[in-house]
C-alpha cells in the first residue's frame, strides 16, 4: 500500500512539475514577445496561421496599444470586427477577442487594460453560451492566471463587494486542480516537446511573424492576418466559400451539437465572476453593452427544433439578461438571425457572422434603453453606421487623441473621471460587432 501511495505521489508531482515548468517557460518568452508586439502599427497587419496563439498575442498587444475609446470582448465570433467598420479613427478601437473565449479571458484582458491606465469609454461583449458553462475546463490558465487572480483579489476592495474574496479563493482552487489536469498536461508536454526540438513554444511563430511578416493591410491578399486593432482578416479560401457550401457547413454544425449546446448548464461561479467584471467596469465609468451572437439561419432552425438545445439557449439568455439588468448594461439576444435581420449571405459558417451582420446587431443594441437610464437615441431617430471616420460616433469618442495625459490616467486608475471624460462615457449611437 505504501509503495502504491509513493508511486501515485511521484506521478502527481511529475504532472505538477511539468505544468509549472511550462508556465515558467511561457513567462520567460513573454518578455521577448512584448517587444515584438509593439512593432505592429495602425494600417498594418501581421500574417498568421490558424494555429495562432491569440491569447499570447492579445496579452502583449494590450500592453502596447494607445488608449482606445471602444474595446470589444468575445470569441472568434466577433474577431472580424475592426475599427474602420465602426467609423472610428485608427487607435480608437481595439478587438480583444480570442478563440473559445471564457469569462476568465475577459477578466485577464480587462486587468491588463487597467494596469496600463487605458480604460475605454465603451466595452462591447459578445457572450457565447460556453463561456458560462460548467463543463468548460480552465485549460489556458497558465497564460492568464496572474491577471485573473490579481483582478479577483482586488475586485471587492473599496466597493462593498464582500463576496469578491470568496470568488478569488474559488478561482485559486480551480487553478490548483488544473495543475493535475490531464488536458493541461498534454498541452504543457506538447509545448515543451516543441521547445526541445528547437521549434519553440506555441506563440514563437507569432513573435517571428511580428518581426518578419508585418505588411500593409492592402497587401494581405489571400492570406489570414491580424490587424493592428486586433481584428481578424480571414483567408480568402475560408471567407470566399459559396453560399450553398456555407449552408451545408451550418447544418453540419447544428447537427453535431452546436458546440455542446444541448448539454449546457450555467456555472454560477463563472456568472459571478462576470458580474464582478461588469460591476468593476461600470464603477469606473465604462459603458457596457452585451449581446448573444447570431446563428446562420439554417443552423438556427435546427437548434430551435431540438428541445434541449433551445432550452439551453433560453437559459443562457435569461442568465445574461438578468446579470445585465443588475449591473446597468444594455443587452440584446441576437441569437435569432431574423431578429436583426441577418440573412444567410452574412455568415461564414454556422455561428460566425460577417461584419455586415455584426454591425447590424450593434445598431439594434445601442439604441435600446439601459436599465436605470435613457437610451442613447431617445431624442433622435436611429442612424445607420456609415463607413466614414467618426460618422455617427460622438466627436469625443471618434476623434479624441489616443494618448492620455498623466493626470487623466491617474484619475482613471483611481476610479474617477474628469468632466470631459464623463461626457464621452454616455452610450453611443449605432455600431456593430
């Protein structure tokens, strides 16, 4: 029995050691990566592959960009959204979306923004059901755990949120359990194996691309690239598929379970962390607007016809709607493409909308009244976005300099805003995600 216990203990120690070593190696690489991330300038894009380590890229870019007026948070379903599509000048928008985004990703990126003293006026959230799911494992905590822990440790200080420290402890427990996670072990082993073979960790290719493959946006051509504002340019093979091919892909997506939608269960802990995040943003004068992203019409029809999937989606919408009402954020359930409307031609596949559809979603969302206040368009008719800089955004949001004075930055970090800053925190007319 003793020999068995010793064997198990040594195996667990090996797993913990390997995962911890992978985390240390990632931190060491980050210092080099940050210098490379600063090379990407407005009007440029970096050529990338589908294997992009987007969390590492976002972590480094958020420490080098000028202060944006608008930041988008979400998954790959909002990645194509760029500042130009919103009529915002270069540097006024940043897309902080990552693939398969979780609540913890949003928290980590917000904490990086706060550290840098670059608080936006408006935060747009595209929330997927899986971001609130109990089944979502913390596979990527090694890259972002420091920022999440820092936020949760300080979330309740000076705000009367006595339950914030409890959620910090719960998150630390989740991180501790992931030290023993087989999924994390596989990822760590793969990264270290790549390093041993001289290929470098995942993310090394992005660093090399930032030093070698930065081009003008007009020169991207058929390739996949990330703009300086964080938005994604899809490669032409994917973006140029025929409508019937896209419809077939949408049907396959829905019949395959729509990313586990039927098994979805709301995780109260994740919902509580999201509430901490949005309350922190609101306390600092940031306008929060939230939507559930739309599905391709063919996928939506199949999802609605499957009772468990339809119920799960309704539960997700109800949870987010209740939370936005509590924190005073605008909310729109755009899951049904017909409610926007977005036809089949405005989708890349079953659940990834094109920019035209995302823009229409925001045009529907921003005129809606915020709980506890008037809607931004209460005194005038809704305007559609036009592809000109600052066309329908308040001048203070569209054209205010991207840099901040030391005095203004200090005030924001302290949770206070100057008179001119308060004026631009009001909701904006139409936009799109």
